[in-house]
C-alpha cells in the first residue's frame, strides 16, 4: 500500500476530518524519484476543539506513529477546527529543501 494512502486511512479513521488534504512533497527534496518521505497534511476536525496546536500535532503524530518511524522523514502539519478553517486564508507554502541541492 502506498504511504500516502495509509496516512489518509489512519487520519480518516481516527479524526473523522471534514477536510483532509495530503500533499506528497518528496519531489522537492533530495530523494529518489517516486519517494514518499515528505508530506504536507492539512486536517480540519472537531477532534481538535479546545486543543492548542502542540496538542493537535501530538494527536496526529500518535495516529501516524507507524509511518512516522519509517518511511516518512518529514511531515508539515496544519490543523484546524471547522470554525478556524472557515476563516482561514489557507496554509503556507512549504519551505525549500535545505538538506541538499536538488538536481534539475
């Protein structure tokens, strides 16, 4: 099973999000083609109500512990309640890779 598919399954099962967006950003890094190592995850869920950002991130990392050990190297998290998402302007662009020079 693809890592991206597994992440989506785990988050859907645990957090019942009203919005989930998962972007594989591995191509922006110094990794082999078709890698699944770097992701940006946006999750909108009532499960985050009353939680600070650090608590939300801990909750997501707990849900994804099996893939965070291997093969996922980096995960950018953007977590919102439905009310927060309704007024959000979007999520920031991911920074450029600083871990090496990407040829191309």
